């Protein structure tokens, strides 16, 4: 663990906070390692039902640490390896079979923008700003930007955002489908935690399999998706969660998971 990436439990929700405000929560080696450890722990901890990722002191993440990059020039193949190693943990975040919410206040630039895009939902404040800033310094998007951005905003708009490297405010980000909702800065974490808590009563297995297949849906044909659907549904039908939900339904009892719903007690549903 590192002091630059904090972890805090709120019932069945794990909050991961980038905590290097003096560097505007920029990515450096310690932050990357701290994120990797936190994400892998969330993946392997069955008591974690949802994850919230945020940044400290009014900044989500300003992107790569240019000072650290400029001081650490390496041979070309070493830089290639450095970027490739990012994807060993970043892919775990994109495909984490649990709901992940980004709580964004202030700038989410460069790799920070892509970190937010890797989450399932982005809650932003009116001061949230997003930018694929790479072109300003002669770089191309990294940390999954080529994969994530076109899938959310479409190819033509993704080209425009990458080519121009312009800032997008919260309102435009919402209109583009980047931001799920805009909330006040003073209630950002309350809203993110409330949203995460609503998933505590859901079937982690069903949500996880749905996320896994949805993430692949742009790359696969209909027949392949039908096969994945068949396998996932067969697994879901045999979970204890499904049996309990059917029993509740037949007994005319309220289901454990509805939307919207009041936050759970943090213990989550059993599957």
C-alpha cells in the first residue's frame, strides 16, 4: 500500500482515492502501483460489492507526471514495456466484474480522463473537466483511450476530442454520454456512495457476467454474443441469489434489488 492511493471501506463499497494533490493526483510509479494493488484486492475480495474511484482536494487526476517522465528517460523499448505493463492492471479495472463509479471533481486529463472512462459510471461536479490532452505535448492517448473513448462518444467525436485536445466541461460531457450525472461538489461522495450502495443488494455474479459481455459486445458478432448469453444465463439460473429472488417473488415479498432503492445496510446480498 502507498499513502498516495488511499483505501476506505463503506460497508460493501471500497473507495479508492488518488491522494497526491501537490502533483494534482498525477500518475507516477507509486500511484500506478497503489492503484494496481487496490484494484486487484477489490477483484479478489468477495465482500466488496462496488467500487468508487475519486481524487483528493478537488482534482480527479491531471494525467501522467511529466516531471517524472522527463527525469527518467529510457531506451525506446523500455518505454514500450512501461506502457504495456500499465495494461496488466488497467484491464483488470475495465473488466472488474463489479460496478465501478468515478466521482470526478475538477480536472480529469490525459490518463486521468481514461481512468474515469474505465469506470462504469461517472458522477461529475459542475467543475469537472475532461481532456484527452496528449496531443498538446505530441503524444497519443494511452491507458486505454483508443479503446474506451470511441465506444462512449462514437468514432467521429472521439477523433475530434483527440485531435483537438480541447477541454470538455461537465455539461458537454453529460451530453456526450461521458458523465452519467452532475451533482454538487459538496455532495459528490455522498451521491457516489449512495449509488454504489444500491448495488449491494444485487447479484454480483449476474452484474459481473453482464458487464463482461457488454464490454465485448462491440467486438463480437451476434451468434458469438448469443453463445456467451446462453452460458451466462445458465450459470445465473443456478446461483443461490436467483433461487432466493424467485422465492421472494412467489411469496409476494419485495425483491432484494430494485432501482432506485434506498441504500442497503452495507452487508450486500448473498449470491
